[in-house]
């Protein structure tokens, strides 16, 4: 009736999780299947309802340019306090971008990589290219 499921959490940044984050969960497979179906249907509804308009795409590009500028500014700053302040501003805006433009619908792992700003920027640029290609090539 119950199966044991091992859940491991991995991050390249050791400060994200306490070391040895492992937990065991009792899992009823019948409920998991039902839950998975329900979540898939919800995700499908959300993806159909949220199509990024050209105006939203332009806003996304501008917001991404802002993050790039802050990242460049951070690399030029010397005092550690200022770097930390800029890093927190960058993190705030990356999380804001994910929520505001629902970027997890285009790349479901983007939220796990948002603390690595360079990877996040590449992911968002890939999303922008995909959306632009979809608009120009409707097939």
C-alpha cells in the first residue's frame, strides 16, 4: 500500500540547503497518479491562457536589460557592501521577472537557476528567441 520515496535536494551553492538534506516520505501511488493528472491539467490550462503579447515581450526585454546593467554595475563596484546590495537588487528583479511574465511556463527549471544570474539571463534570452521564432514561424 505504501512505498518509500527518497527525496534528495541538490544545489551547487552549499549555502542554499543544510548539508545532508534527505527525507523519506510515505507515498500512495494511486494518489500520486491522480495528483499528477490534476496538476498537468492545471498547467495545461495556464499555458493556454497566458500567451505573451508583443508589448509584454518588449517589457521583458527592457526588464532583462535592467538586470544586465545591474550585473555590469556590480562587477565594477569595489566595496563588498555595495556588491551585496546590488546582488540583492538583482535577485529581487529576477524573481519578479519569473512571476510577472510567468517564465516557468516556458522553462520549468528557470526558478532553480535564478540565483546564477548569468544562467538566468541566458535562459530568458532563449525564451525570448523561442517566442519571437514562434511569432515569425506560426507552423
